[in-house]
């Protein structure tokens, strides 16, 4: 039943931020499903409330399987714990605490104080992965950073002449749209914005609560007012981070297009960039920039997840662009390694996903 609750929660992908994904299954005394629900930000009602409404009187004496700790505070909705208690639920199974300080531990304590049996830990790892972006943001007050890379077998992202379309196939590109749907923002550098003139939109076809925020790191403020980003800035937000010395007239021209231009010391401090994004309630960022941006985030130790799409072709050439720039590791021992690695095939391409193992010191 917990796996069903997690599956329900995942249906809210793209439609809950800045709240977490939550699903709930109510089982009656005989173990049958009496009600279920999942949270969507716009519907206001939480997963537990929807499941209880569907269960009706069968909720009395029932077990509630909830993918995240029920909240006990008054927010946009009344406490979910009150609803569970009033309905006569006897047992609540939830894998993990909600890291939000307003909720953490308080929901479980409220339920136990009311005499309900509370069990935790079931599929905890899966539950944490489902809400990894939300959990990270609550703990660190900065967005969860997912680096997406694509290259040939020999690690190239373009030929020596700069030709780069397309290295990966249609199925991989469709998968990238699915990834974009999961994130609040997408980030690239000025090179990508100028050379490719991308839209950087979510074309997954799935509903989302808010448009994907496009973030550009452009220290010299080279973005054209006729670029696709500038021309669509009033349809979906565009944030441009630049240096304090950026040309004032260029700033004004972009702002007239509806772009938000943010100046910070030298335009290169990624910690400052992430802090400012966090202050705007952006909980997750998909980094799709080129080699320079990828290397900068990796060198700074700011990458929380990596997805590498590898196409079965060899480009070759000493002058062909590599997938990752930056300083890089000095020794093999210091190289970034991934944990919890997964492999998926998309047509002829392979997607390798994992979590960087953080080095101490």
C-alpha cells in the first residue's frame, strides 16, 4: 500500500512546488482500499483529506498509508492530523518525517498523543528519493542541482567545427523534456544561449503549475534582445545573472523585454546564484549549460545529481569540445564518483544517473 501511496504522490509532479509530493491510501479493517488521493497545489485539499472523503465511514478504524508525515499546523489548509483523528483512523504508516520545521516530528507527535498508532520507515529510501528536491531545499535553503550532460562515446559535445546537432537521438531528447518537467528552473550559460538560441521550455506535454523559469549566467550581458529567451520572457520567467559592471543600457534593454537582471559581484559566484534562486522559492534547478558551466558547478561541489546521456558515436579530434570543462580533478582518487547509479536506454543512447559522492574537506 505504501508503494501505491508513493505512486499516487508522483502524479503531482510539476504541480505542487513549493510543496512536497504527497499521496495517501486508506485501507479499511479488512485491508481493502477505502479511499485514496494525491496532492495538487491548485486543488488546495491535501492527499489525506481527499482519501478520507472518498473513504467516508470506512475510514473509522482504518489504516492510512501516507508518503510523507502529515502536517499538524494551519497553513493553506487545516491540519491533516486533525482530519485523520476526526475520521477515526487508528493507524498511520508514513515512511519519513517532513523536514519542514513547521511540520517535522510535530505531525507524528500529534497523532500519537491522540492515541493513534504511528509507524515509520517503510520504503523510506523511496520516499526520500521521491521528494529529494523538496527535502534538500528545506535542509539547505538552496535549490537541488541536477546536472544534465550529453556526449558521444569519447566525451565530445560538438565536432571541431562546432557542429552539435544532434548527438543524442529523439528518445533521449524526449527524456530530457520529462526531466525539465520535474524542475522549477533550467540553467545555462551565455555560450549556450548565444550559440543555440534556445527556448528552454518544458515541452513534455504534461501539466505544470508554473512555467519553467529560465536562468542564464551571462557575466558580460551578451544576450540579444531578439533572442528567443528575450522574446518569450513575458510568457515564462527569465532571470539573467550578470556582473555589477554590466553595461547599464544593456540591462535596461533586457528589462524592457520583461527579463529580470540580477547583478552580483563578478557574475561567477554560483553560491550567490543559488542563494538568490532559493530566495525566490526555486527549489530545484536542471543545469543544461555547456562544458564551462558543467565544470564550474562540479568544481564548486554544487551538483546534487547527474544524468549523462551517451550516444553510440565517436567524434574524435583534439579540438572537439569536451563535455566537462573547469579545473577538474588533480588525481583519480579525487575524481567525482557517483553512488546509486542507474542505467536506462533511450533508443540507441544510454542515460547514466547517479549522485555525486561528496569529498570531505
